[in-house]
C-alpha cells in the first residue's frame, strides 16, 4: 500500500473513532435518555460511524435542556439587551423629569 494512501486511511479512521468516542461519552452521560434509548443509539453509532454520529449528535442537541447561566455579563453584552436597557433607562429618566416638573 502506498504511504500517502495509508496515512489518509489512518487519519480518516482516527477521526471517525475520535468522533464516535466523544459522542459515546456524551451519550452515556446524558440524563435525558433512558437506558434502552442509549443502547439503541450506541448500537447505531458504532454500526454506521458517520451516519450514526450525525444521528446521535443531532438527537443529543435536540433533547438537551437549554443552558442556563447566572452570569449576567453574557446576557447584558448582547446588542439587543443593551438597546432594551438603554430604552428603559431613557424612559425612567423621562418619567422622573415629568414627575419632578409637576411637583414643583
């Protein structure tokens, strides 16, 4: 066998095995699948490596609960949220100015 072909096949095999190992670890740790579902998906994953990986990865991402963060910096850094906060601040300033002018 030619060395370049051997290297290419070894690289593809290594990538496929690595992808399947990562998907296997993630699947085994996933609490939202039953034991039967995990076994069926693992069988499919290792029987058809490329298609199985895509299938299992897709279902894990679809079934995973949304990530919740308590770090407000990431929430406040979005442009939409910054715009909303500036509008709220502007409205509060206008409201306080209106109240101040009527109380005088």
